[in-house]
C-alpha cells in the first residue's frame, strides 16, 4: 500500500496559485516567441519585397503546434 501525503488547505491554495503563475509564465514566453518570429518574418519579407520580388504571406501559426489553453489541472 502506498502512503498518501495530505497537504494543509493553505498548502493546496499556495500550490494552485503557483501553478497559475507557472501557466501564465509559459503563455507569456510562448507569446513573446511568436511575436519575435512574426517580426523576423516581416523584416525578411520586407527585404525581399524591396528587391522587386513579390513575397507571399504565409501564416506560420496554422501549422505550428499550440499548447492547450487549459493545460493546468489546478487552474480555475
């Protein structure tokens, strides 16, 4: 038989708040990376369009794997 650890209610609340903060941090990092990619793509397409070539806008987000919105089980 396995021994179960029971946490005090305050500890559970702290753990839930920490999980929420971690989740928000991950979402922020994901958004920052996406913005950086978009800026790089725009600057690259801007350079191509200046040389006379017509660039085709490609939405890279449609093919990328996005994390689920509600990935943390302790989230409200």
